[in-house]
């Protein structure tokens, strides 16, 4: 008959416990420690404590280890990390049995936002040094992540205008009361009432909000997080940010990360490829894949001009053969050839609706002499095409789409980037930012992406395929 194993609360240890023995040799906490210990934190921009005065303070590398381990394990609040540092054996080991409080952890995060973004870049460079980053295929995409602000804090233009009208009436009433009081009591000892100052400050805030709505063409504005925008998410329309990422095919590592508050990816192609190049030390992938959301002629041209090889599905591919993109321009002769071989002469120049470029208008004069004129246009004056300065780049991209090998390669896009977002949102449980403001959100997204990379690198470290180079003494 076997005996029960029960807790013996009276037992004593013959030898004092050794902190180093509290976690096994293959534990993720040991990998986090190796990574942080190999960093030159001062060079990365972390604020380093100096001087001999004052109470002892926690070292920056220890606090960074807490943040990284916490994000790797879905612990992202300062109070949650404070509690874990006292209860979670891995964090107790990682901190050397110290217990930084939530204020200390928050101050470290607040004072080192830019440096924390460098941690993400460091995670990419570790992968590069180990020859894990393939540099053959990269994929770029964006995902909508809700902001910390509740939808109930969102106000429409109509609500803001109503609030402004109410404020104006209130200010006018207070000013009348002030003038009456001032005339009764005289100027001596008179001071502006606090309620008038507060009302005027609130009016300025409302006016600023209305200006944002007018300039950006958005319909709602959050009073808690004014830089968040209403975006379509899996849970419906929510105040959100657009988190961007570029992933490497071979390693699965995120090689570029950023956040914008534009609801679509239309203007993000070239900026994200440039961000990837900066992170990778000036290197670029042989081919960069994107989805149709990045089909912006200006961005395609900018990426091509910068020397990036890009591949993305284009809406023109689904159109008929008389789509504008199938008209070839002869820049030297300043004329255009249609798919039927007819020549269109330059007619005039006009500004685009967005105002970002001048469009050159070419018109066909062949009319009824063309056998397929009726298919091409209903305009009695003949077919007219408006070509942007980026027309040739769009055409070159379309030609890539007609290459079976390129089309097959494009199918790899979702297999490269979608698992990254699945790791962040599903396995990592990160579906909502916990900070306000675009700059704060950028820092948190960098930290999320850094820990996503570190968990991939940890598996390579566990398999003996990755060695962390110690920092120079």
C-alpha cells in the first residue's frame, strides 16, 4: 500500500537554497537573461542611473528582464508584474529574489520608450547573426488592434458641435455674471473665476477635435485617445490602431514593426519596406509580398524607385483588356498606344482629385475606324485615358502578375505573415492596446513584436542552433 505525499510545513533545509537552481537549464527565463545580459543598454539609449546619493535602486537590465518575461507570458500590467515578481518562481529567479513594485516598473517603461523599441531591432539582429533570417521572401501586412479607449468615449461631429454650442452659451452667461460682479466690487482684488477658465479650456479642446475631424475626414473622435480611429475589426467597428508588420519567410521572425492610425494599408508599402531595411542594417529581401490593400500606384512607384522588388495582386488584373493600365505610354513622344495598337495624343493636364499629382490626359481620335470602339468607350469624342506619373510602375507590376511563377510565389504571402498575427492575437492574447496615444502604442507594439521574436529564437536556442554573444566587458 503506497503512502500519501503530504506537505511537511515543519521541515528545515540543511543547506540554504541556491537561486541558480530554482529554474531548469532549458527554461525560457534563462534565455531572456542571456539576451538582456548581452545588450549594451547604454548604447541602446536606456537611461542609466548615476551617482552615489539616494536609496538603492533597481538596475535597468533587471527591470527589462521582467518586462520581456511578462510579455512572453501574457503578463502586461505593472500590477500583474509586481504580483508575479513575488509569486512566480521564474520571475523570482530572474530578479534574484527582488520584488520591484508597479510604480518602479512603470517609470522604467515611461522613461525608456525609444530604447524599448531598440529591443525589437536587437531581436532581429540576433536572428541575423545566427543566419536565421532568409532575406529571400518577406511579407508585409497590417492588423487592426483596438485602442485602450472605450467606444463610449467616442464623439461624432454632431455631438461635438452640440457640446460647443452649449459651452459658448455657458461662457457667455459666466462672462455676464463676471462683468456684473466686477462693476459692483470694483477692479481691486478681482480675479478670473476658475469655472470660466475651465470652460474656455474645454472649448479649445472641442474646437481642436472638430479641426481634426475636418482635416482628416473622420466621423468620430475619442476624447480619451484622440489619435485612435474607428476601424473595422473582427468585433465590428471599434476605436483602433493599424499595426503593421513585415515577416521573414524562412525564420518567421518579424523584421519590421510600426503602428499608424490610418484605417487601411494604402499608404504603408514603401514606409514599411524602408523600416525593414533600417532594422536589417541596410539589407532588403529579394522579393516583398503584399496583399491588394497595398495597391497604391504612388507607393508601388516609390518602392520600385527605392530598389525594392515587390509583388502584390492588382485590381486591374480583374478588369477588362481596355483598363487604363493596359495602355502603354511613350514618354519621349508623349503619346499612348491602346491594346488595339491605336495612338492616343496628349490633350491636356489636370489635377487629380486627391491633389497629390498632375494627370496627363490622352485622347483617341480614331473613333468609328476602330473595330472595338464600342467596347472601349461610350464617349462620342473618343476614348480618353488619364495617366499618373506612376503609370509605368503600375504596368511593370501588372506584368509580374502575368508570370505564373510570380503568381505562385504570391500565394506564399498569407503563409508567411498570417501566422505572425495568430501568434500575437490568439496564442499571445494581445487584442487590445493598454496605452493611449500613437507614440505609446508604437512602443507597446514593438515590445509585443520583440517578445514574439524572442519566443521563436528561444526554440532555436533550445535546439542548440543559436548562441547568444555576450556583451563586451
